[in-house]
C-alpha cells in the first residue's frame, strides 16, 4: 500500500483520548492518518525571525508529524492576510469583508513555495499526497515545478463560491489554474463541485470530459464530492466517559427545570451567531410563557484575533447577549449563557448529551462537524433535536434535522418551539435516522472514498506509462 502524505496549514494531531480542543479538520485528519503509514506535514503554529526550512519531526498517537516555523511576515500576509482576509470571506459569500492587497497574494505564493521546497525531499516515488484546504491551493503547482510527479489530491473543506462571486477575486484565473496541477480535487457537496465546474466551463472555456473529469488550461483533473464525517463510534463512546458524565451532571444540575439549547462554534461571522441570537430573542418574545423554561448556551472560542472583522463580531455578540439578558433575565436566572473559551471534546460530548436542542445555523459552511457530533452524543432513549441551517453542507445528509434558513429569525424561533414541543417518539425516530447516516458516512468512509479515487488515478497513469 502506498504511503499517504497529508499536508495542511496547521498540524495539530489528536491523542484520541478526548482531551483536545482542536477543530473538526484536525480530528478528521488524525483519524484518517492512523490507518496509513504516512506523514502529516504543515505549519507548527509558531513563528521564527528568519525562515530556515528546519523540520520538527515527532510521533503523536501513531501519527508522524513534520512541521515548519514561519516568519512573522508570512503569518501576516499568508495566514491573516490572503487566507483569512481574502479567500475565507469571499468563499463564504462575504464580499463586503473581502480585502484585496498585493502583499497578501505575494505572501500566499511565498509560503506555498516554502511548503513545497521543504516537503519535496520527504516525498518517495510511490507516495500519495493529499493537500487540504484554501491555504494551500497552489501547492501542487509548486511541487510540479520541483519535479514531483506523484499523484496529488486536493480537498476543499469550505464552500466553493458561485462563478459570479469568484470572478471578483483579482487573479482568480491563476488560482483556479493551479488546481489543474492536482490529479483529484474534492469538495464537500455536489453543489460546491457544480459551482467549480460552472467556473471552469464558463470562465476558463473548459470542457467536461466524461462524468467526473474537467479539462482546461491544457490539463485534465478529476473532481468529486466527498462529504467529511466524524469518528461516530468513538464520539458516541466518548459521551459515556467519566469526564463526559461529570460535565453532563453539571449541566443537568445547572439547567434544572429548564431545557438546554446549545450552540458550539468558532467565533466567526460565517457561523450565523448574531442571527442565532436574534432568532432566540424572537423565540422569547413570541413565547413569554417559556422564558423561564429555557437556557441557551453558546460556546464560541475566539479565533483569528489578528483579523479586525473577528474583533468586531465579538463586540456585537457581547452587546446582543447583554441586550437579551437585560430584557428577559430575572434575579435567579439568565436566558443566555455566552462563553468565549475552548472545552475538551469529552466535555463537549457531555454538554451535547445534556442539550434538548442542538442549534447549528451557519450562514455558509463547508460541512459542519458539530452537527454530527451533537447527533453522535445523544442518549438513544431520550435524544435531543438538531436544528440545522440549510446552508451547511451537513444539511445534504442530515435531512431528519429541522432545516431552517438562518437569515430568518422567525424560522429559527419556530424551529425552537417545534423542537422543544416534539414528542419523544418523533425525537427517537428522527435521531435513529440521523445517527445511521453519521455512523455510515463517517470519517473512515470519507478517507477511503478520497484515497481510493486518488489511487485509481495512479493505477491508470501507471498502466498508461507501462
């Protein structure tokens, strides 16, 4: 079996013990790599006065990781700049927040080149290379320049924007062209794959070759939808761990005689947090008899503090939560509990299990693994109800959730009322179908589908070469 090399912006492997606070991508990649003898390569998260290309190599819970440190200018231009001030808002349909600066693009190209130059000596002839997310779109192009002929796949974890939005990006064609240096490009949903195909056919004057191939810029690339999953069995077991039960007990005691509504999201404007708070406010206004019966807990760890838009959303959420509590609180309770800290995954599992409602309402999301974790953590005999945005990739799979338009506070309020009043038999039936999907289309299915598709391309090319 070929060795698998995974490349992502950050390398943050899990221990598999539930004590991490890392996000969905890190958890999924850790689970995927444990099944392969391979390597996880990327940025350490640390800066150095001068880039040297020095590799830090270690073994973490069965996963070999190799990391490099970046210069402060790399962090500002590549990460805070082009990745998170240009691509992230644009790909999440926030053109109003998209910043275009030539130095950002230069930093993005420079770091991708540095990644390639450091990674290339580690690559063996039969290795499969799997590159992840918007930070590293040009990486295959840089590796090809260095003579790397291996099969290279790319997976985009965030949405691919509509054609009309993509063309607002200066240098958009060069960015898209670099994707044709990959052999396989994967998206979370058929919708995002279709948006990419529309750009290629319309803007690049490309052509569809068969069902899954696109040809443009003198090259052919295979494309597909590969919805990411979680390790459902592991997370369900984690919800029964000692720490999860302790957290569950704390939450049940704190919410005695009240139903818990929980949201867990990185602090980001794409997550629809302001709209969610307003929707909850509408719910309280429409159902004054339930004001004392509910508690909304929003966990939103702070991220990307170097980006101004993230500082602004934190201030607005502070004001919104204060307004709601000021209007609806009493001397013995608040309707909103809003915290900006990370929790261990086993603690989150306990919180999810205690929640009568999981509120997952992003304005635009590649997949959203919190929705799947919420489902996996539920008690089969008394499960909660998932309310899910139609604009999350997970809505394509989790159709038994209550699907809402997150831009409508009335829809959120109505879904909350319906979820809280839902009979146990209906809750159990919906949960069974949701959990069947989460378990069937888990992280292993995602990994195997993508890697198998990449290996198939390799076999075809090997046969042609012989």
